[in-house]
C-alpha cells in the first residue's frame, strides 16, 4: 500500500506524541518515587537516631558508628536517583583510596545543585567515605527535607554574605572542635568558590582584573577564609599558624568540646588533615545537571567526569597570604584542566603518567536491600506509634 506524504507526516506526529507522553509519564513516576522514597527513608532514619539517643550517654561510639552507617544508606538513595536516570559518572586522575582512614580535606568546584548528588553517587561504592564525611554547605540547605539529617549527622551550615562571613568562620572553628575531631570524621568537603559558577563568574573576573590575577572561565576564584580556619585548627602546621588570639580561642573550644562531648569518640581525635583531595567536576557540553534532573530525569542520559588530584597537606603553606595563593593556583589549574577537557574530551595527564578513566558502578542488589530495610523500619515504627497512641488514649 502506497503512503502519501500526509500519511507519513501523521504517523511521525503520532510517534512523537507517544514519545512525549511516555517521557512525561516517566518524569511523573520518578518524581512520585523520589517523594515516596523521602517519606519512608528520612523519617525512619530520624526515628532510629532519636531512639538510639537514649543509649548515647552510655556508649557514644556505637551510636555514632550506627549513625554514620545509616547516613551512608540515606545518601545511597540519592545515588540511586542519579544511577536510574542514566547519569553515569567517570572518574580519572589520582586514586583516592590512599586517603582511606586518613583525615582528608576535599576541595571541589561548584556549578549547580547536582554537584553534591554527583559526589554522593561517586563515593557511594567506596566503603568508609560517606559515613565518615562532614559537608560544609550553605545554610539554606538546613531548611530542606534533608536538613534534619545533616543536623543529626553534624554537618556544618555556613552563612553566605560578607556581613556574616567572620561570624560563620568562627562557628566553623568551634564546630571542628565540637564535632569533626571528637566524632573521628575523616573527610571534610568544602566548595571554596562560595556559590555556583554562573553567579560567581562575573564577580570573580572583576576581582581578578583589579588584583592582577587570571580571569577564569570554567571556575571562579575561591575564597580562602574557610581553608585558613580548617588548616589552623586541624592542619599539619596548626601550632605555627595560630596567633595568640586564635590559640586562646582554640583552647576555649577544646575545653568546651571536652565538656560537651567527653563520651563521643576517642579515636583519631588528635590527628591532623593529611591529604588535600582536589576534585574537578566536568558536566557534558559545559551544561551542568541540576537536582531536578537527578530527581526527574529531564535530561538525556549522559556522563559526568570527576577528576582527582591529591596533595599532601604539608604542601599547603602556613602563611595566610601564601595559603591564599596556593588555593588560587589550584583553581587556576582547574580552569586549565577544564579548558582541555572541553576541547579534547579528556583531562590532562599528570606528568608522564597517562590519564586512566574508570566508570563508577553501583550495586543494584544493595539498593534493593536498603529499600527493604527502610520500608520495614517505617512499617515497624508506624506500628509502634499506633500502639503507643492507643495505650495513651
């Protein structure tokens, strides 16, 4: 049977309409799943932690180990959203396993709301990372659905804005001694740019022009305030770097920490940061993914590249000005690496060692077990709540 041009056009329109409908159905299904996933995972985590708080005064190390494990399980749910949306992650550069069981400061470039989910997905298959990690994130995240989880895990919420910068840095200093050290956390994640690239690029380039610095295109010039505080408190040169004022402040913080957290954890409480893990995130075609893409899968399947460079913490100068210049050099280096990546499709090799890429793989069986655990926990907690309410009334 011969088809006319009109018949062919009609068939094409119908097929495109069906594809569009299926796409919207998929988006709606993913959104519904993410909402339900939050409803049976986050409350289950919170209830378990509140119940176990009763035992924390007796044996705090067990409480915090269980909390870290369940925190990792929650972040695995986020990595599932990324995985099922088809957003593959490819790692390259130095192998981060040398940081295992070592205090490590992670410095990452910041482009969008997908940066944190991407790092969660990258580190989910690596044992001992997400459970021993402290995020330094914008205070606004405290008021999201994940805010209560981060508060219970003792992540740090930094306040944006010049007016609150000094106060926020002092709060970070105290937080390090109250939680990061006593809890034996190993990884601390910092986004030194202080905001998303599209918001910071123009300001960064104006600052660079005024201060005779390179104008960066793929990253913005970082802020060194948080790095200085971290290196003063847990850096390898902290005894030399602190002024008498900061030393007095530190002594007060340590005393307060000992008083309020004397039974938290004793392991690694005196260790310094040993490694700086410099993380460069590169999205395909210079177009960042966003959290809405991770949740709903709006964007087509693609690969995000994450490149690592490791530096011993002793390479970071103790002098504040030299430390700032060292941090600038890292981001100038990032800008050059990203320029080459978007030009050639590969990050530059380090020395004579060829750059080797490795695709991050997730464990679907583990995802299934974790879902069953959280659903069973929610069901059991609901039954206990109903029993308590019937007993009271």
